């Protein structure tokens, strides 16, 4: 604990509010709320903690706080701050699930669509359906049975769906409102539970097809029945009423929390959601934060009723979520909450071995790597690699590993612009210069460690750019491969030295994964670029095809094979003149 933190701890007020923990780069890594700020924030720096909280505390270099007038205000503020800063130690709900609804539009010619947003547009919404694939298949089934229009805007001629008998073609035919009304009523009855009649009909057709030895047709009917079962009858557990409700239960052990949510729709338990994450606060406060993120940040559908365990402040939750929240004391609802809790406990125990193994491969691996290099734990690692063939189509790629796991959203590709010929060192200089100039300009997070896929020359070229041009002092290392193209040595220091790592250690395996991944990403990009350029070069000698038409052809057809299979009409439909299209086809056939 540094002097800044010690001095601030003495000034903490005994009021409710939110606190923001920061690391050495000033990045907010955790946001929490407290009824009494003084007690809660001080607790992080006194007493003993489990491994998860200890890891958080070891990264804290500073904190700030915001006083609120009530605990409810603190909860709302906490939601807003988490949404704004996405701190890595908060419950991130990275697997945010926005479940789809099946919607009947309120248009003159109604459509049946799947959507993840509920709007006040007079349409009829059914769901949500946690089993996404089954919901889509059920929508396809209804499309086959009820020929509503499929296109978003009416065309001027009939489409394939009309010829398949799946659309009444209102674009050319007059369809009465009465006919639409009848179909809408039947679809509504189906999705509200009256699907058994259709299922019975499909079963009879399946049996008849099997008796006629038409097994392919029988399989099609069987699959339709299975999709109906998956969507409408996934669970046989039912309640006496038809109220849509979510049931929450949670368990806590060894600094981890598991939350189970049961989705009850039309009186049936159709699906569940499981979330597991480390906690750094009291369970009662963490579950309240989870509820807020579940409905407000992840935009889950709010049912008519939410059931929660005894430890949750249901009045605050109800005021916060603007939906009815109950804490059942007896009966079937109490049993559902208890069942959710039991499932959470079982899931937590089953996952511990996997969590520990994952930690060994990721968090503990980067901690030991940091120890070996004598640096802070490299939570954020950025790695670079070049790819070219004799200087042709030179590219470079950067990947990011955060806490030992790849963060694909932050990967970047670079076309080398200023380097002529096969010069790996200058290529690496260019891409590192471009990357960290942008990082500094946009105030993006700096890495704790940079890894270069290359030897001493590559590392020194990068060091020259970082230190002498950009004035950055970031730990820098190189990964050298052996003659079989496998990770062999780790170079680090100034001057560079070989860092001895055990070949069977998790930190060595982590470096292997990083080197393999950055190489894969770079070479894939290079192949894509080379293929695109080869495609365009075939069109160079054809009169009437310039850069604009090259791009147009590439966008429309994508490959030479598809262009060879195309007709003159296919080319003229995208604006290519007949003479140019004839010359093009002749060239391709040659």
C-alpha cells in the first residue's frame, strides 16, 4: 500500500457511494458500491483475502470515490460507471445473451420475423427463446405452414417463396385482411401453447411417410417435431398459472459466485442461464449488481415477475428494475428458488477443477512469466509478426492476450507501406511505429509486455522505435524458433539474454500459444491479400476494366471460378457492358 492510498483512506467519509480502483497506468480496474465508504474501501487493505481479491488489491495504485445520498443512488451510479469503464475485475457478463423473440408485425401485409429488440410498434412478440437455434427452426416451420410475406419491402414481381407455396404474393395478388387475420390468429395460438394440434398432424404425416418407405420425408417431419419440442416443450416442469417469470438462485464458494436463472414462459421452465465469476464484495451486494447488469446492461427481457432468494433486498430490486420482485416463503415458487440455488451449488463444485486448471494456464502463467522477466505481471501482452514472400505483398499483424487469453476484438492487420523488398527489420519498425503512435494519440491502454516473433535484430529494431522515436519504456522480448519452426527461446533484457524457461511450464506453453497465434493471424492475412491481388491481376489486360470495375467484380463474384460459371446477363446485371463482358469471359476461358 503506497502513501497516496494511506492518506486517502484516512479521509474516507462514512456515507454511501461508489469507489473506483485504478492500476499504475490510471486505468479503472474495479468499480464497487458501499453503504459506508469508509468501512468498505478500508477492508480491501486490511486483513486477509482470497486469491482473487488479493490479485485485485496488488494491482491497486490509487482510488477515487463518489458520495451519494442513498444506497439506491449508489447502485444506479455503479451500473452507469461499470457500463462506461468496463473494469476488468467487475462482473463483465462477457457472454451477454440477447435472446430472440418471434414477432408478428402489425403491417398491412404482416410478416413473421425473429428479432432481439422489443419495440412499441403494435407487433405481437413471443418469447424470448433462450434456445436460439430451435426458435429459428420453429420460425422456418411456421413459414412453411403459413404463407405470410417474407420480403421487407414489396417487390414488383413474385419471388421464389411464392413458387414454393410459402407466400401469397401480395406484391401482385390482392390478399384480404380476413385471410391474414385467420393466419395471425393460428400463429398466435401456436406460439401461445396451441401447437399440439400441429405436432399431432406432423406425427401422422411422419408415420405415413415411413410406411411408404419415404424415409427422407419422414426424417424431415421428425426434425420439425423435434424443433417444436425444443422450443415449446423443452422442460416438462410446469406451474399452475401461465405467468412469465425469471427465478434467481446463487451459490458462493472460494471467492466465486455462480448465478442460475430459470426462465419460465407460459408456465413452463424452458431454459436456464448460468453465470460464474469471481467476486470481491459481499455476496448480497454482488447479486444486486448482477441483477442490474443482467437486465439493464445485457438488455434481457423483463418478465412480469422475478423470484429472488431471501438475501436479496426485494424492495430495492423492484424499485431499481421497475418490475415486480418477490421473495417467496413457501410453496412452488419457494421450491423453484431453492432448485436454482441447488443447481448453482452443483455447477460451482463441478467447475472448480476446470477453473483451477484454466487459472494455471492463464493468470498464474503470466504471473510466473513476470517473475522470470523481473517485471510487473504482464496482464496485457501484444505480439507482432511479419509475413511476405520475397517481399511481395508484405504484411504484419498484431494480436493481444489479456490475462493469458486471446482478445480477438483487439487484433490488428497492417499492410506495409514504406518498405521496398524483403526487409523484416524495417517492416517491424513501420508497424510498431504506426501501432503505438495511434495508441498514444487515442489514449489507448499500453501493453505490459511486447513480444516480437523474431530474433535479436527484430527486437533491437523495435526498441529503437519505442525508446528513441516514441519515448516509451515498455518491456520488450523476442521469441526465437528452432529449425522445426517451434518456439525455442525467449530473449529479454538490454543487452538481450536468453531467459531459461522450463519446456513443460505453463508460462512456456503460453508463449507457444502466443507465437503460434500471431503467426497464424499474419499468414492468413497475407494469403487473403495475395489471393485478392492475384484475382485482380488477371483482369489487368482486359479493355474496359479499370480499378473501379475490378472492385465491383470482386465484390459481386468473389472468385474466378464463379466468374467462369456466370453468364453474359450476370455481368450486365451489375453494370458491365456486353462487349466488356464478352472479352472477360473469353479471357477467363483461355
